[in-house]
């Protein structure tokens, strides 16, 4: 049985039903990820960081050893900088 139903607009937009938003823990500004699984499409809350974000922070032009804490701090700084204007 379906959790909820949505209707597609002429512009291709979909409203996410409140039951689904609550289940995913998403709200305004959240990013949803659409994935294919055979003949099904799966919608889920996108991860906080993309693999590109992590790669850019970890593999800068001057490679050097970093601690886990330094890597996490670098990722946070980079993501804050990228999303500062939003």
C-alpha cells in the first residue's frame, strides 16, 4: 500500500506529502535524491556531502597528512563557503 500520493504539475513539479516529509525528516531547502532500482524510482534525503565535496577537501593541490578532525573541519568549511549565499 502506498504511503501517500502526489500529482505532477504541467511544469513537472511534485509536492512532497507531509507524511513523506516527516518520514524522511526533510523541510524547506532540503535536497532529495532520486535513484533508479530496476523499474522503480526511489526518493531519499540526499547525504550532507557529495563525494566531490569530500574529494576536493581531501586532495588539495598540496597534499599532506591530516587527522580525521582536520578532514571533518575542512569539509564543514568548504560546504559552508559553497552554501553561504543561500
